[in-house]
């Protein structure tokens, strides 16, 4: 029997459906901690550097980062699926 390496164990954990609730709870916990830190940190030191009024809103940086990540994911999926960048799973296998 082959032993799984650390990367394979992590991939199995990420893909395992029985850990969905735990992953969502961890995600929400990290999100709440990030928003709490953003609310607690003083922004007076950066008021002179802000160019737009919404940069002073509580949680703006977390929201901007989250929306930016979503945009990157959707653009990458669009490029892969509709612009021909993604190849089939057996693209490099021999056709013997």
C-alpha cells in the first residue's frame, strides 16, 4: 500500500464533502476577524493619503480585496473555458 504524501492528504481534505461545514465555519471566522480588525484599527494616519471618500468606510479594504479575488477567479475561468487556454485532462497522453 502506498503512503500518501502531505500534498495528497491536503488535496483529499479540501475535496472531502464531509468537511464542508468546517470549512465554511473557518471561512466565516476568518472573515469576521478580518472585519473586526478593520473596524478597530484607526484610520486617521491614512486620511491624508485617501483619494476617495469610500476609502474611509469601515470594511472597505476587506470588501475590495474579496471582490478583487472574485474578479480574478471569474476572469481566469472565462479565459480557460471560452478563450481556449484550458486543455482536456488527457491532452499530453499518447494516442496509441
